[in-house]
């Protein structure tokens, strides 16, 4: 059996109110060379029965339901299950924007030499379309919605899976890894990919664990653009802050990478 071009991975938990509309937006696509992987966290409502009703009509749907450690654990499971050449993550309360969206995206996927393609989302939260073409320095303030990104599966061999320590912003952490890497080519396409709901976990819940280490991670990935004095000052400040706040995991995370950071290796 040939692998599909795209694996659409949908993490879900108690999503009975929204998953039907999400799956309709996929089923209505003109482009059909995809599989759908629903990774459910042992929902207690009718999420699974609704998903099963769609699987009766669309055989390309795979469903797994078991307890998990949150949305990024579900996404990691989906990565491991995926057979597609490209991976796309859609929330169970999100929708693909138009019936021609995947058809239009597929034309880029088939011809690009990039490993990541990203576009935009539409959301009431952002009062319209978000976020346009992103520059490196933007990442210190804003993220790219994962609903607008298509990854070659090979990307995760280079970046690793989503870090489960970050309950709400593991995608932000991951996006910095590929966007700021000189080994992973990415391309922006001026296209709205998804209708992004405002009810997702990361939009409602902050991530203080990620927030405290984000500055270090960002500048570590940007170290080749910093002079020696700036690197030394950042290393001292971030190490001292981690110790003062008793963030020992972050302290050793920074300490282990200090030589590479300071000497721009």
C-alpha cells in the first residue's frame, strides 16, 4: 500500500461538541490523498462514538483511545502512528479553512525542497488572519499556530518529539527548533490553512515552565548572531536566575550547553 501524502493528526479529549465539524471539514476536501489519525485521551463523552460513525464512511480514519499526558503526548503518539510523508496537526475544535485548502497545499508539498511549509490561520481570537510570514526575532514574542504548519516526517528525527514538560507551549518550543535551525529549510505560503478555535488548551492556559526557559532557548538557537559579550551576559543572567528560582532542571539544562553557547560551537 502506498503511503498517503499527508497524515492529519487530531488530538482529542471530550470533544463531542466539535469533532464532527472538524471531521466534516476534512471529509469535504477535494484532495483525498490523506489519512486521519484521531488520538483520544480516553474521552468520557461521545467523542469516540462520533469518530467511529465517520470511520464507517471514511476508511482512512484511524482511532486510538487511551489515557495520555495531554495534547502533546497525543500528538507524539500520532507522529509514531503516521504513515504520511507530511504531518499536519489539527485540533478537534478546529476546521480546515476551505474545501480546496489541502488541494492547494498539496501542490506545494509535491514540489518543494523545504521540510516545513507554513501559512496562516483565521481566528476570532486574532480578529482575522494570523500571523503572516514570521521572522526569527518574532519568536521571542509570538508563536506560529500548529494548525498552519505541514511537517515532513523527517523533521522530527532532527528535532525530537514535542517536549512533554511544556503542557501548553511545547509547539512553540518545537517551532523554535526548526525555524531557527540552518539544517531545516522552511517556506511560507500566503494561504489560510485553518479556522482556529479559541478554545484550545494552549490559548486558555499559560505555560510558566516554558516561559521561564524560553529566553535561554531562543538565544541559544540564535547564538551565532550574538557577540561574545552578549553571550557571556546572557549565560550569567539565565544561570543565576535558574538557581535563584530553584529550577534545577533548567539550571543543568543551561549548564550542559554553556560551552557550546559561550564559544559559539
